[in-house]
């Protein structure tokens, strides 16, 4: 069986108030072309389909159109799970229309597919967190763990009355669910899993919303050691294998650069060839970057205007950083954006005044109270009051 693994489409996402929907339309056309050319049997989209829980009509239309093309009138099966950006119920709402197109949508860890026809194929068995499919004469068991928020995780674990069970941490609970459902794996079937989780040690970028404030919802890679031939993951936007040699689990990454921290590498989808009882083979198919994000560093406003003139016909997004010793006026900013509307932001970089050794020595001599008094006078242009200084002294913990 040949599988295409993609994730983190983030349909409807904006970058610094600029819509990316046209780029998304094009990149998904590319992914559909890869699926066709490679004659893929099964497509997995591992979460973060939309960028937020209330997607625009245009984003929804793009998803439906894309899934329909990927399903190819039921010739292919498409499995979609929710990520932390998706609303699980919303994602599953089109289920009544989906099955005959070969599309299975799963929102929560305890969501289940329906047995029976899916496009031209069949779901032989299904329960919470797993399904057995018959795709063109091959049988495959897919464990499905859509984004497990702590609440959804506890719901999936069912009635936990035991205090000890409740005390288990996130990673242990995810491990427990995976190990439970992995009992469905059989030697005569292809055995894979799909989830949207953050595995410890993964390399992050600036466009993933942390799964939880403080980033507590991480899973130890060892918990994924469940006998799957391949685990298709979503959440991290850089394509990567998880940091565990025993487990064949990959993040496909997002198909587009969604932040400037994603400039230094290519985006891709994975094609996996897998048979029952054999090791899965993986191929990385690179995606074309039609509109890269760039950072332009310019020495002064004139050089910045020059840079925009030179690049105005190139299809790129640009962050503009301008070395300057004065604030940039609104009219200058307007001028720049007129030349190159795809400037994402303009940041003035004020040069640090170099301090000579003598000045540094003098600074060392001063205590924090004196330094604060000088700083205050420089900023406010007046002497701080005695009360104010007393308050600062108290906070600073000095005599
Ligand atoms: Mn994401």
C-alpha cells in the first residue's frame, strides 16, 4: 500500500495580517498532483486542517474541494484527524457527505469511524481510536489519536475512579491509550498510527501554537513504541523524524512557511510504501516554494527603498529591518509599502553606541541605585522624587 502523509495545512492562516489562502490553494493542488502521480492508495492528514476553530467560508470551501480531489471519487481513502487548532465537532460536521467520497474525518481521541463502505473501499471494523480498512485488497489497521487535550484524553480513558490513575501525567496517559489500542494490530495487517501530539525533543518553529500554556503537554517518544510500522504525526511545522531510533514516527511538517523561523529548510510530504510484516519505506517529496519569506537588512532608509525597488517584481514576502538612528515616519513607511506591498513588517534597528573602556570602568564603580537614577533622568528628563527612589531602593533590596 502506498500512503501520502501531510499535516498542518492551517487553512485560513494569516501572516502579519496578510492572507495566505491563494498560496494554500496552489500548494494543495501540488499535493493532489503528487498523490495522482505517485498513485497513492491512502492519504493521511495529521491535524491542524484549519488555523482556527471558526474557519472562513473560503477556507472551508478549499478543504472540501481538496478532500474531494484527494478522494478521487472514492478511489482513494483519505483519513483526516483534528489538531489543536481545529474544532473537533466542526471538522466532523461534513461526515454525512464524506464517506461516499472515501473521506473519514475524526475529531477526538474517542471518535470512531462507521463500519461499511468508504468510497470504493471498506471499513471492516472500527471502534474508539482504531479502524481496520480494506483498501484495494490489502488490509490496514490505523490507530487514530486526534489532538488529545487533557479533557479529551480523560474522556477517552473513560471512567477513572482510581485516584492513582487520575494522577498520571499527560505522557503516561497518552502512552496508556496508544498501548491499549495497539492490541488491535495483527501480523496479517499493515499496522500504522496517526496523531497530533508534541513528542519530547522535537524541533519547534514560531508558528505552532503551544499545545498548552507552559508547554506541559509533551509525550515521551518511548510511549510511541507500540509496534506500528509507521506513525504519521502532525503539530511541528518542520519535517522531522522523532528523536527515537526504535520508533518510525515522522512529522511531515506544514506545506508552507508559516513564520520567518521556517526559512532555512524545504517543506515536503512523505510517501510511505508498506506491506504487512515488512519494514515501511519512506520517500520525501519536496514541495515548491512559490513565495518565500525573506528578511532584508538595510543600512538606512535610502537603501531600504532601493531594496524594495529592486525586488518589487519578485514574488516574496519580506521582513524589512532598517539600521537607523531615528524613528521612521509614517510617510516613509507608506512610501515603502507602496513600492512593495508584500512587506510584512518594518523594524528600525537602532545602533548601540559603543562604550569605551573608561566608561565601562566607571559603570562598574556605580551601584544599582545610582544607575537607576541616571536612567530615570535620561528617560524622563527630571529628577526622581525621594519617595520614588526610596521605593526603588526597597524593591532592589539595598540598604
Ligand atoms: Mn500546526
